[in-house]
C-alpha cells in the first residue's frame, strides 16, 4: 500500500491507514517509527521484530524467519487483496477457520471468523474439529497453543512466521531450567513437600509464553494463567507451594500478587544473566513470588504522566489499563483488567463516558469505532502498534489461504508431543482452577 493512497475518514478505525496518512503528511500526529508505513515484507530478511513497540527488543537468534512473500501479494492493492481473501475463504468454506487477535490490524480482523484474546481464540479453534486448517492471525505462541488444543490432523497456520512475541521470547526454556536448578540449590529438592504439604516453589507461566515453557511448567507441578485469571491461578499455586516462580511478565505477576497482599520486598526480580537471578540466598528464601525479568514493550509505553494528562484534559475520564502495564501505571488508573475486562467495561457503560485506555492501539481504535456514544482514546498519543502482530498483513493472509485452495499447507506451526503433553497438563490445571470463595486470601 502506498502512503499517498490513503484518505482518512472520521470513522476509519484503521491504525495502518492512520500511520500511512501520518507518514505521507496527510494527517497530524506521530508514530513511533515511519518504517511502519512500509510493507512488513521489507523486514522479513532482517533479524528483529520489525517496526513498532518491540523494535528495541533483542530477538533470539533462533527465532523463526519468514521467507519472501511472492511479489503478487506484495504489490497487490489493498482492495484486490481483500477480494482474493474473500474468494479463497468462500472456496474453502468450512475447511478453514480464520482467527484474529484483538491487537491485529483491522485489514486482517475484518476477515476473521472469530476475534478475541489468545485463550478465547484457542477455544474457538477447539470448537471447530471439522476444519482442516486454522489460520491464526496472532503471534507464534498463540498458534502453538491452538495446535496443542486442536486435533492432530488439523493444521494451524501462522500467516507470517516472523510474528513472534518479544515478551514470550524473554523466557527461554534453557534459562528457565537453569533458574530451576539454582532454586533447588537454595530450597533443596523442589518436589518434596513440607509439613504443610506444600513444595518449595510452584512455577506459573503466563499464556504469553512458548510451548516449551508451558511444557516445563506442566512437568514441574505448575500451571498456566491468563490476564483474566491470574489471581485465581496464584491462589491455586499458593495452596500447593510456599512461593511462586512467575514468568515471563514481571508486571502481571507483580500487579496480581500486590493486589493479593504480597509485600513488594518479597517479590525479587530474577535476572537470568546473574547468579541466583541477582538476589541473595536470604532474599530468595524470604521470597513469596519470584518475578522473571520479562515485559511487554507495548504495555511498557504507558506512563503515569499520560494518565495525569488525560485527567487534566478530560475531567471525569475513566482510566482503564491492562495489568501488563508497570505497577505505578496500574496504581494510578481507575481500573486494571484484561482485554476482555476492558471490552466488557465499555459495553456495560450505559451513559456516554470518556475512557482513556492503556492497551494496544488496534483494539482501542476498534472499540472507539464500535461505541460512538462514548469518547474512547489510547493513553499513549504516539501511534505505536505491537510490532509482531503488525507483521501479519492482508498480503500474507491472502497467500496462505490461496495456498490452501491449491492444496498446499504453508507456515504450519506444530508442537512435538514431548512438549505438548505436559503443556496440556498445565493448561488443564488452569481450566480446573477455581477462585477462592473468600475472594482470595493467601494460604
Ligand atoms: S502486545 Fe506484547 S505480549 Fe502481546 S503479542 Fe505484542 S509484544 Fe507480545
């Protein structure tokens, strides 16, 4: 898409259209990288997450690379790509299900059969055993989860293999195994319960982690959580262990544990490059939650200053942020909750309300377009989408669908049984975990 071809309309929710207009000088505003106006294929040969919020993060050397997208898809006008996607979907019928994450660009989401968060979309994949292929317009760990929860005969396809997740990549399974060995040095055998029946430490991983990490957790008595059920999962873990090792997102771990009454000084940060994670043995013995040194570069952009600016400009504004935001931002907001929480809070507002939202901009813009009775804006004034989600462009979606029509499966994401079996155990523990009737006192 050429930057000059975009004309913004008042109700156009497309972040891509706005970036094109800003970069071409056709609209006011700023974006974190003018490179966002280029097609994502420009970055397929370059090691990195690409332009957007994660562009400063270090990509692992073994991160999957996308091969060259055929020229026909790179050069097709946007309208032609939409026609081709619709035609391919019509030809495939029930043989394919297209899933679109909340943070995905509008040009892709409009073709999704289901739109949701990673866990909702994994459920949607599971609900379609008749589909031969599930095209997951999200990021790599989401496609892995869908593969583990779908039938073995089904192909889960990620339209651009370079759509990883910088946060998930911050917890490498080798580093986690090494951490586990060091914790055994401090606490003794990690599978031996004390007189209360609790083991020294229970590993908990956020859904935003690799299948290898979920498998590690499953093998070691641990559990997966989402941003919707993190508190329930921590309650589950504290009932079984004296402390929790939480990865990869330190902010979700800290915000959740703090709300449960865990003192900050009992939540040391584990730096995988330092012996004992950079803490003393005494600190680790006193720890209740050990936080892995990971974060989301999208949610790390939100600041207390932005909240103060929004409050000054919009008296009465309701500020809702995602719990992946840093703790001072969560503390300064009116509410914190998952993408599902944010959506439901806006849908439940019966009076016209001004909302300032701290989460990924594609979702915020879509919510604003869907709820014109409210004023809804992103706390961050700079247009800066999730880099990796942005790697999926309609050109890649058209390509994988037309390959399916031709009888070819490209970009299949497949998790080995040796990893998937214990990972499913950790996911099933999450599904079975129930909130404490008291509202969540720690054991
Ligand atoms: S928004 Fe953050 S956690 Fe979500 S895919 Fe992007 S980098 Fe990963």
